[in-house]
C-alpha cells in the first residue's frame, strides 16, 4: 500500500502488517516497538495503524520523535443500541440485511 510513498522517504522504513502480530492493540504496539530499535523515530499510521501508532507513543513516548495519524480516531465509543441492531439483523437475515 505504501511502496510508492516510501521510495521518497529518507532513511530506514518499516511497514509491519499488524494483524498477524497478536490479537490486541497493545501487543501490536509492543511488537512494532521491539522490531524498530531504540529511536527516536517518526511513526505514521493510517486507520487502525494510527491507533497502533498512538499506543506506541503511550508505551514509549521518549522513543517517538513525531506521530502522524491518518484517518484514525483517538478513541472508539460504539453505540450499544446500534451494535445490537446490526447483530440482530445479521442473525436474522444474514449479511444482505446490512
């Protein structure tokens, strides 16, 4: 996804795929921090990667020189009634109901 952009970025770049690393945001951040060295470094994350970048900054603020989050939320507060409605629709009518 980022190959074209990374060609113009000076220095070393890492582009981990988060999902195989573990099943929690905290574990993703820990895995990435372990793989990139001591820093300081710039962290750029898009969507869920932005949340991982934010968690990296929480875990190791002294190692992060800059943080860039693209189309990421700092928090997610689902509406329980909406979630329940989606689940009920899926259970009753399958994916086509959405």
